[in-house]
């Protein structure tokens, strides 16, 4: 029988068992649908040398006449392929328009007003990977700062538990338009906040405790009247 991963009964005598003090970081999940959709984002790459049988990456008209992909020929490919080529130093990635200096300036100036969801549902995930691949630390810092400020806006929009939240209105255009700009990650955080409040309310409803207000029909006791008179 194959040895069990959780049991030490089949471990050879004298073998040492090492338990790391900290859990390992989660590995890339090949079957994660979010990872698959995020890496479909199209980027432009430029081969560092001729890629054999790479002509299939060219547009249909040019690809029919060219078997190989010539050096320095710009082509658009999914991010998963561009990432693989860049890690092998087979091609360089051009910074997409969605993450160029103008986009970084807009995100750094007013991240709440940026319609990031229209650019990509996985804007932050793809942007951070591109930033590390092209060694653009400014892009990475801008994305982190923008995500943090947008998260603050999400928390403000959700409000406090049990307190009436701010409703979207044409008098407050930021609150009206911001939910439509959310990326997939931000939308999950927003829905998670609302779900947490619903679960908390469901839990409090299990208890029969209510706040009792003072009755206006019954006179206050004499001792309380005396204290009220002294305070006045």
C-alpha cells in the first residue's frame, strides 16, 4: 500500500520529518478559472530572435506567407504566452496602453473615478505581473496605492454594520458611478462586505433583546424627578 501523506506509520525508521515553521505560499492553480480569464489579456511582444514556426502568431494574412516569426516583429498575444516568452528571454513585453504613464497618472490622481473594470476585470492582477516582468516599480507602487484608496471607498460605501448606508444619488456622482467601475477583485470585496452584514444581522436576529424607550405616559419616579430638578 502507498504510504499516507498524513500518517507517519509507513515512514522508514530513522527518517527525519521536518515541519516548516510557516505555511508555504499557495502555488499557482492551473485550473483556477480566474487565473485563466486574467491571462487572456492581450499584450504586444517583440521577439528577441526568430522564433521557429512562430508565424502562426502573425495576423491571418501575414501568417499564411511566413512560417517563422522574424526578430523584432511586434505581435499581440495572450498574457499567458507573453509571460512565458519573457521569462525565457525570448521576447520583450511592451507596456500596454492601459498601464502607461497617462493611465498611471490618472490612477494616482483620482483612483475612485477611474473605470478600471472597463479596461480589464483583472486590472490589478495583470498590471502587477506586467509591472514585475518589465521591471516598472512605479507601476507596481501606483497599482498598490490605487487599490488601497479604492478599497477605502468601498468600505465607506458599505458603511458601518447596522447603520443606514449612503445611497447612490445624482447629487453625489462619485457614489453613483463608483460601483460600475469595480474590477472582479473589488466586486468580490464589495459583495463580501454586504454578505458579512447580512450574516451579522441574521445572527443578532436570533436574540430577543430590544431597546426599551422610556414611556411618555408614565410619570418618572420621585427620586429621578429630584435628580432632574438638581441638574436643571
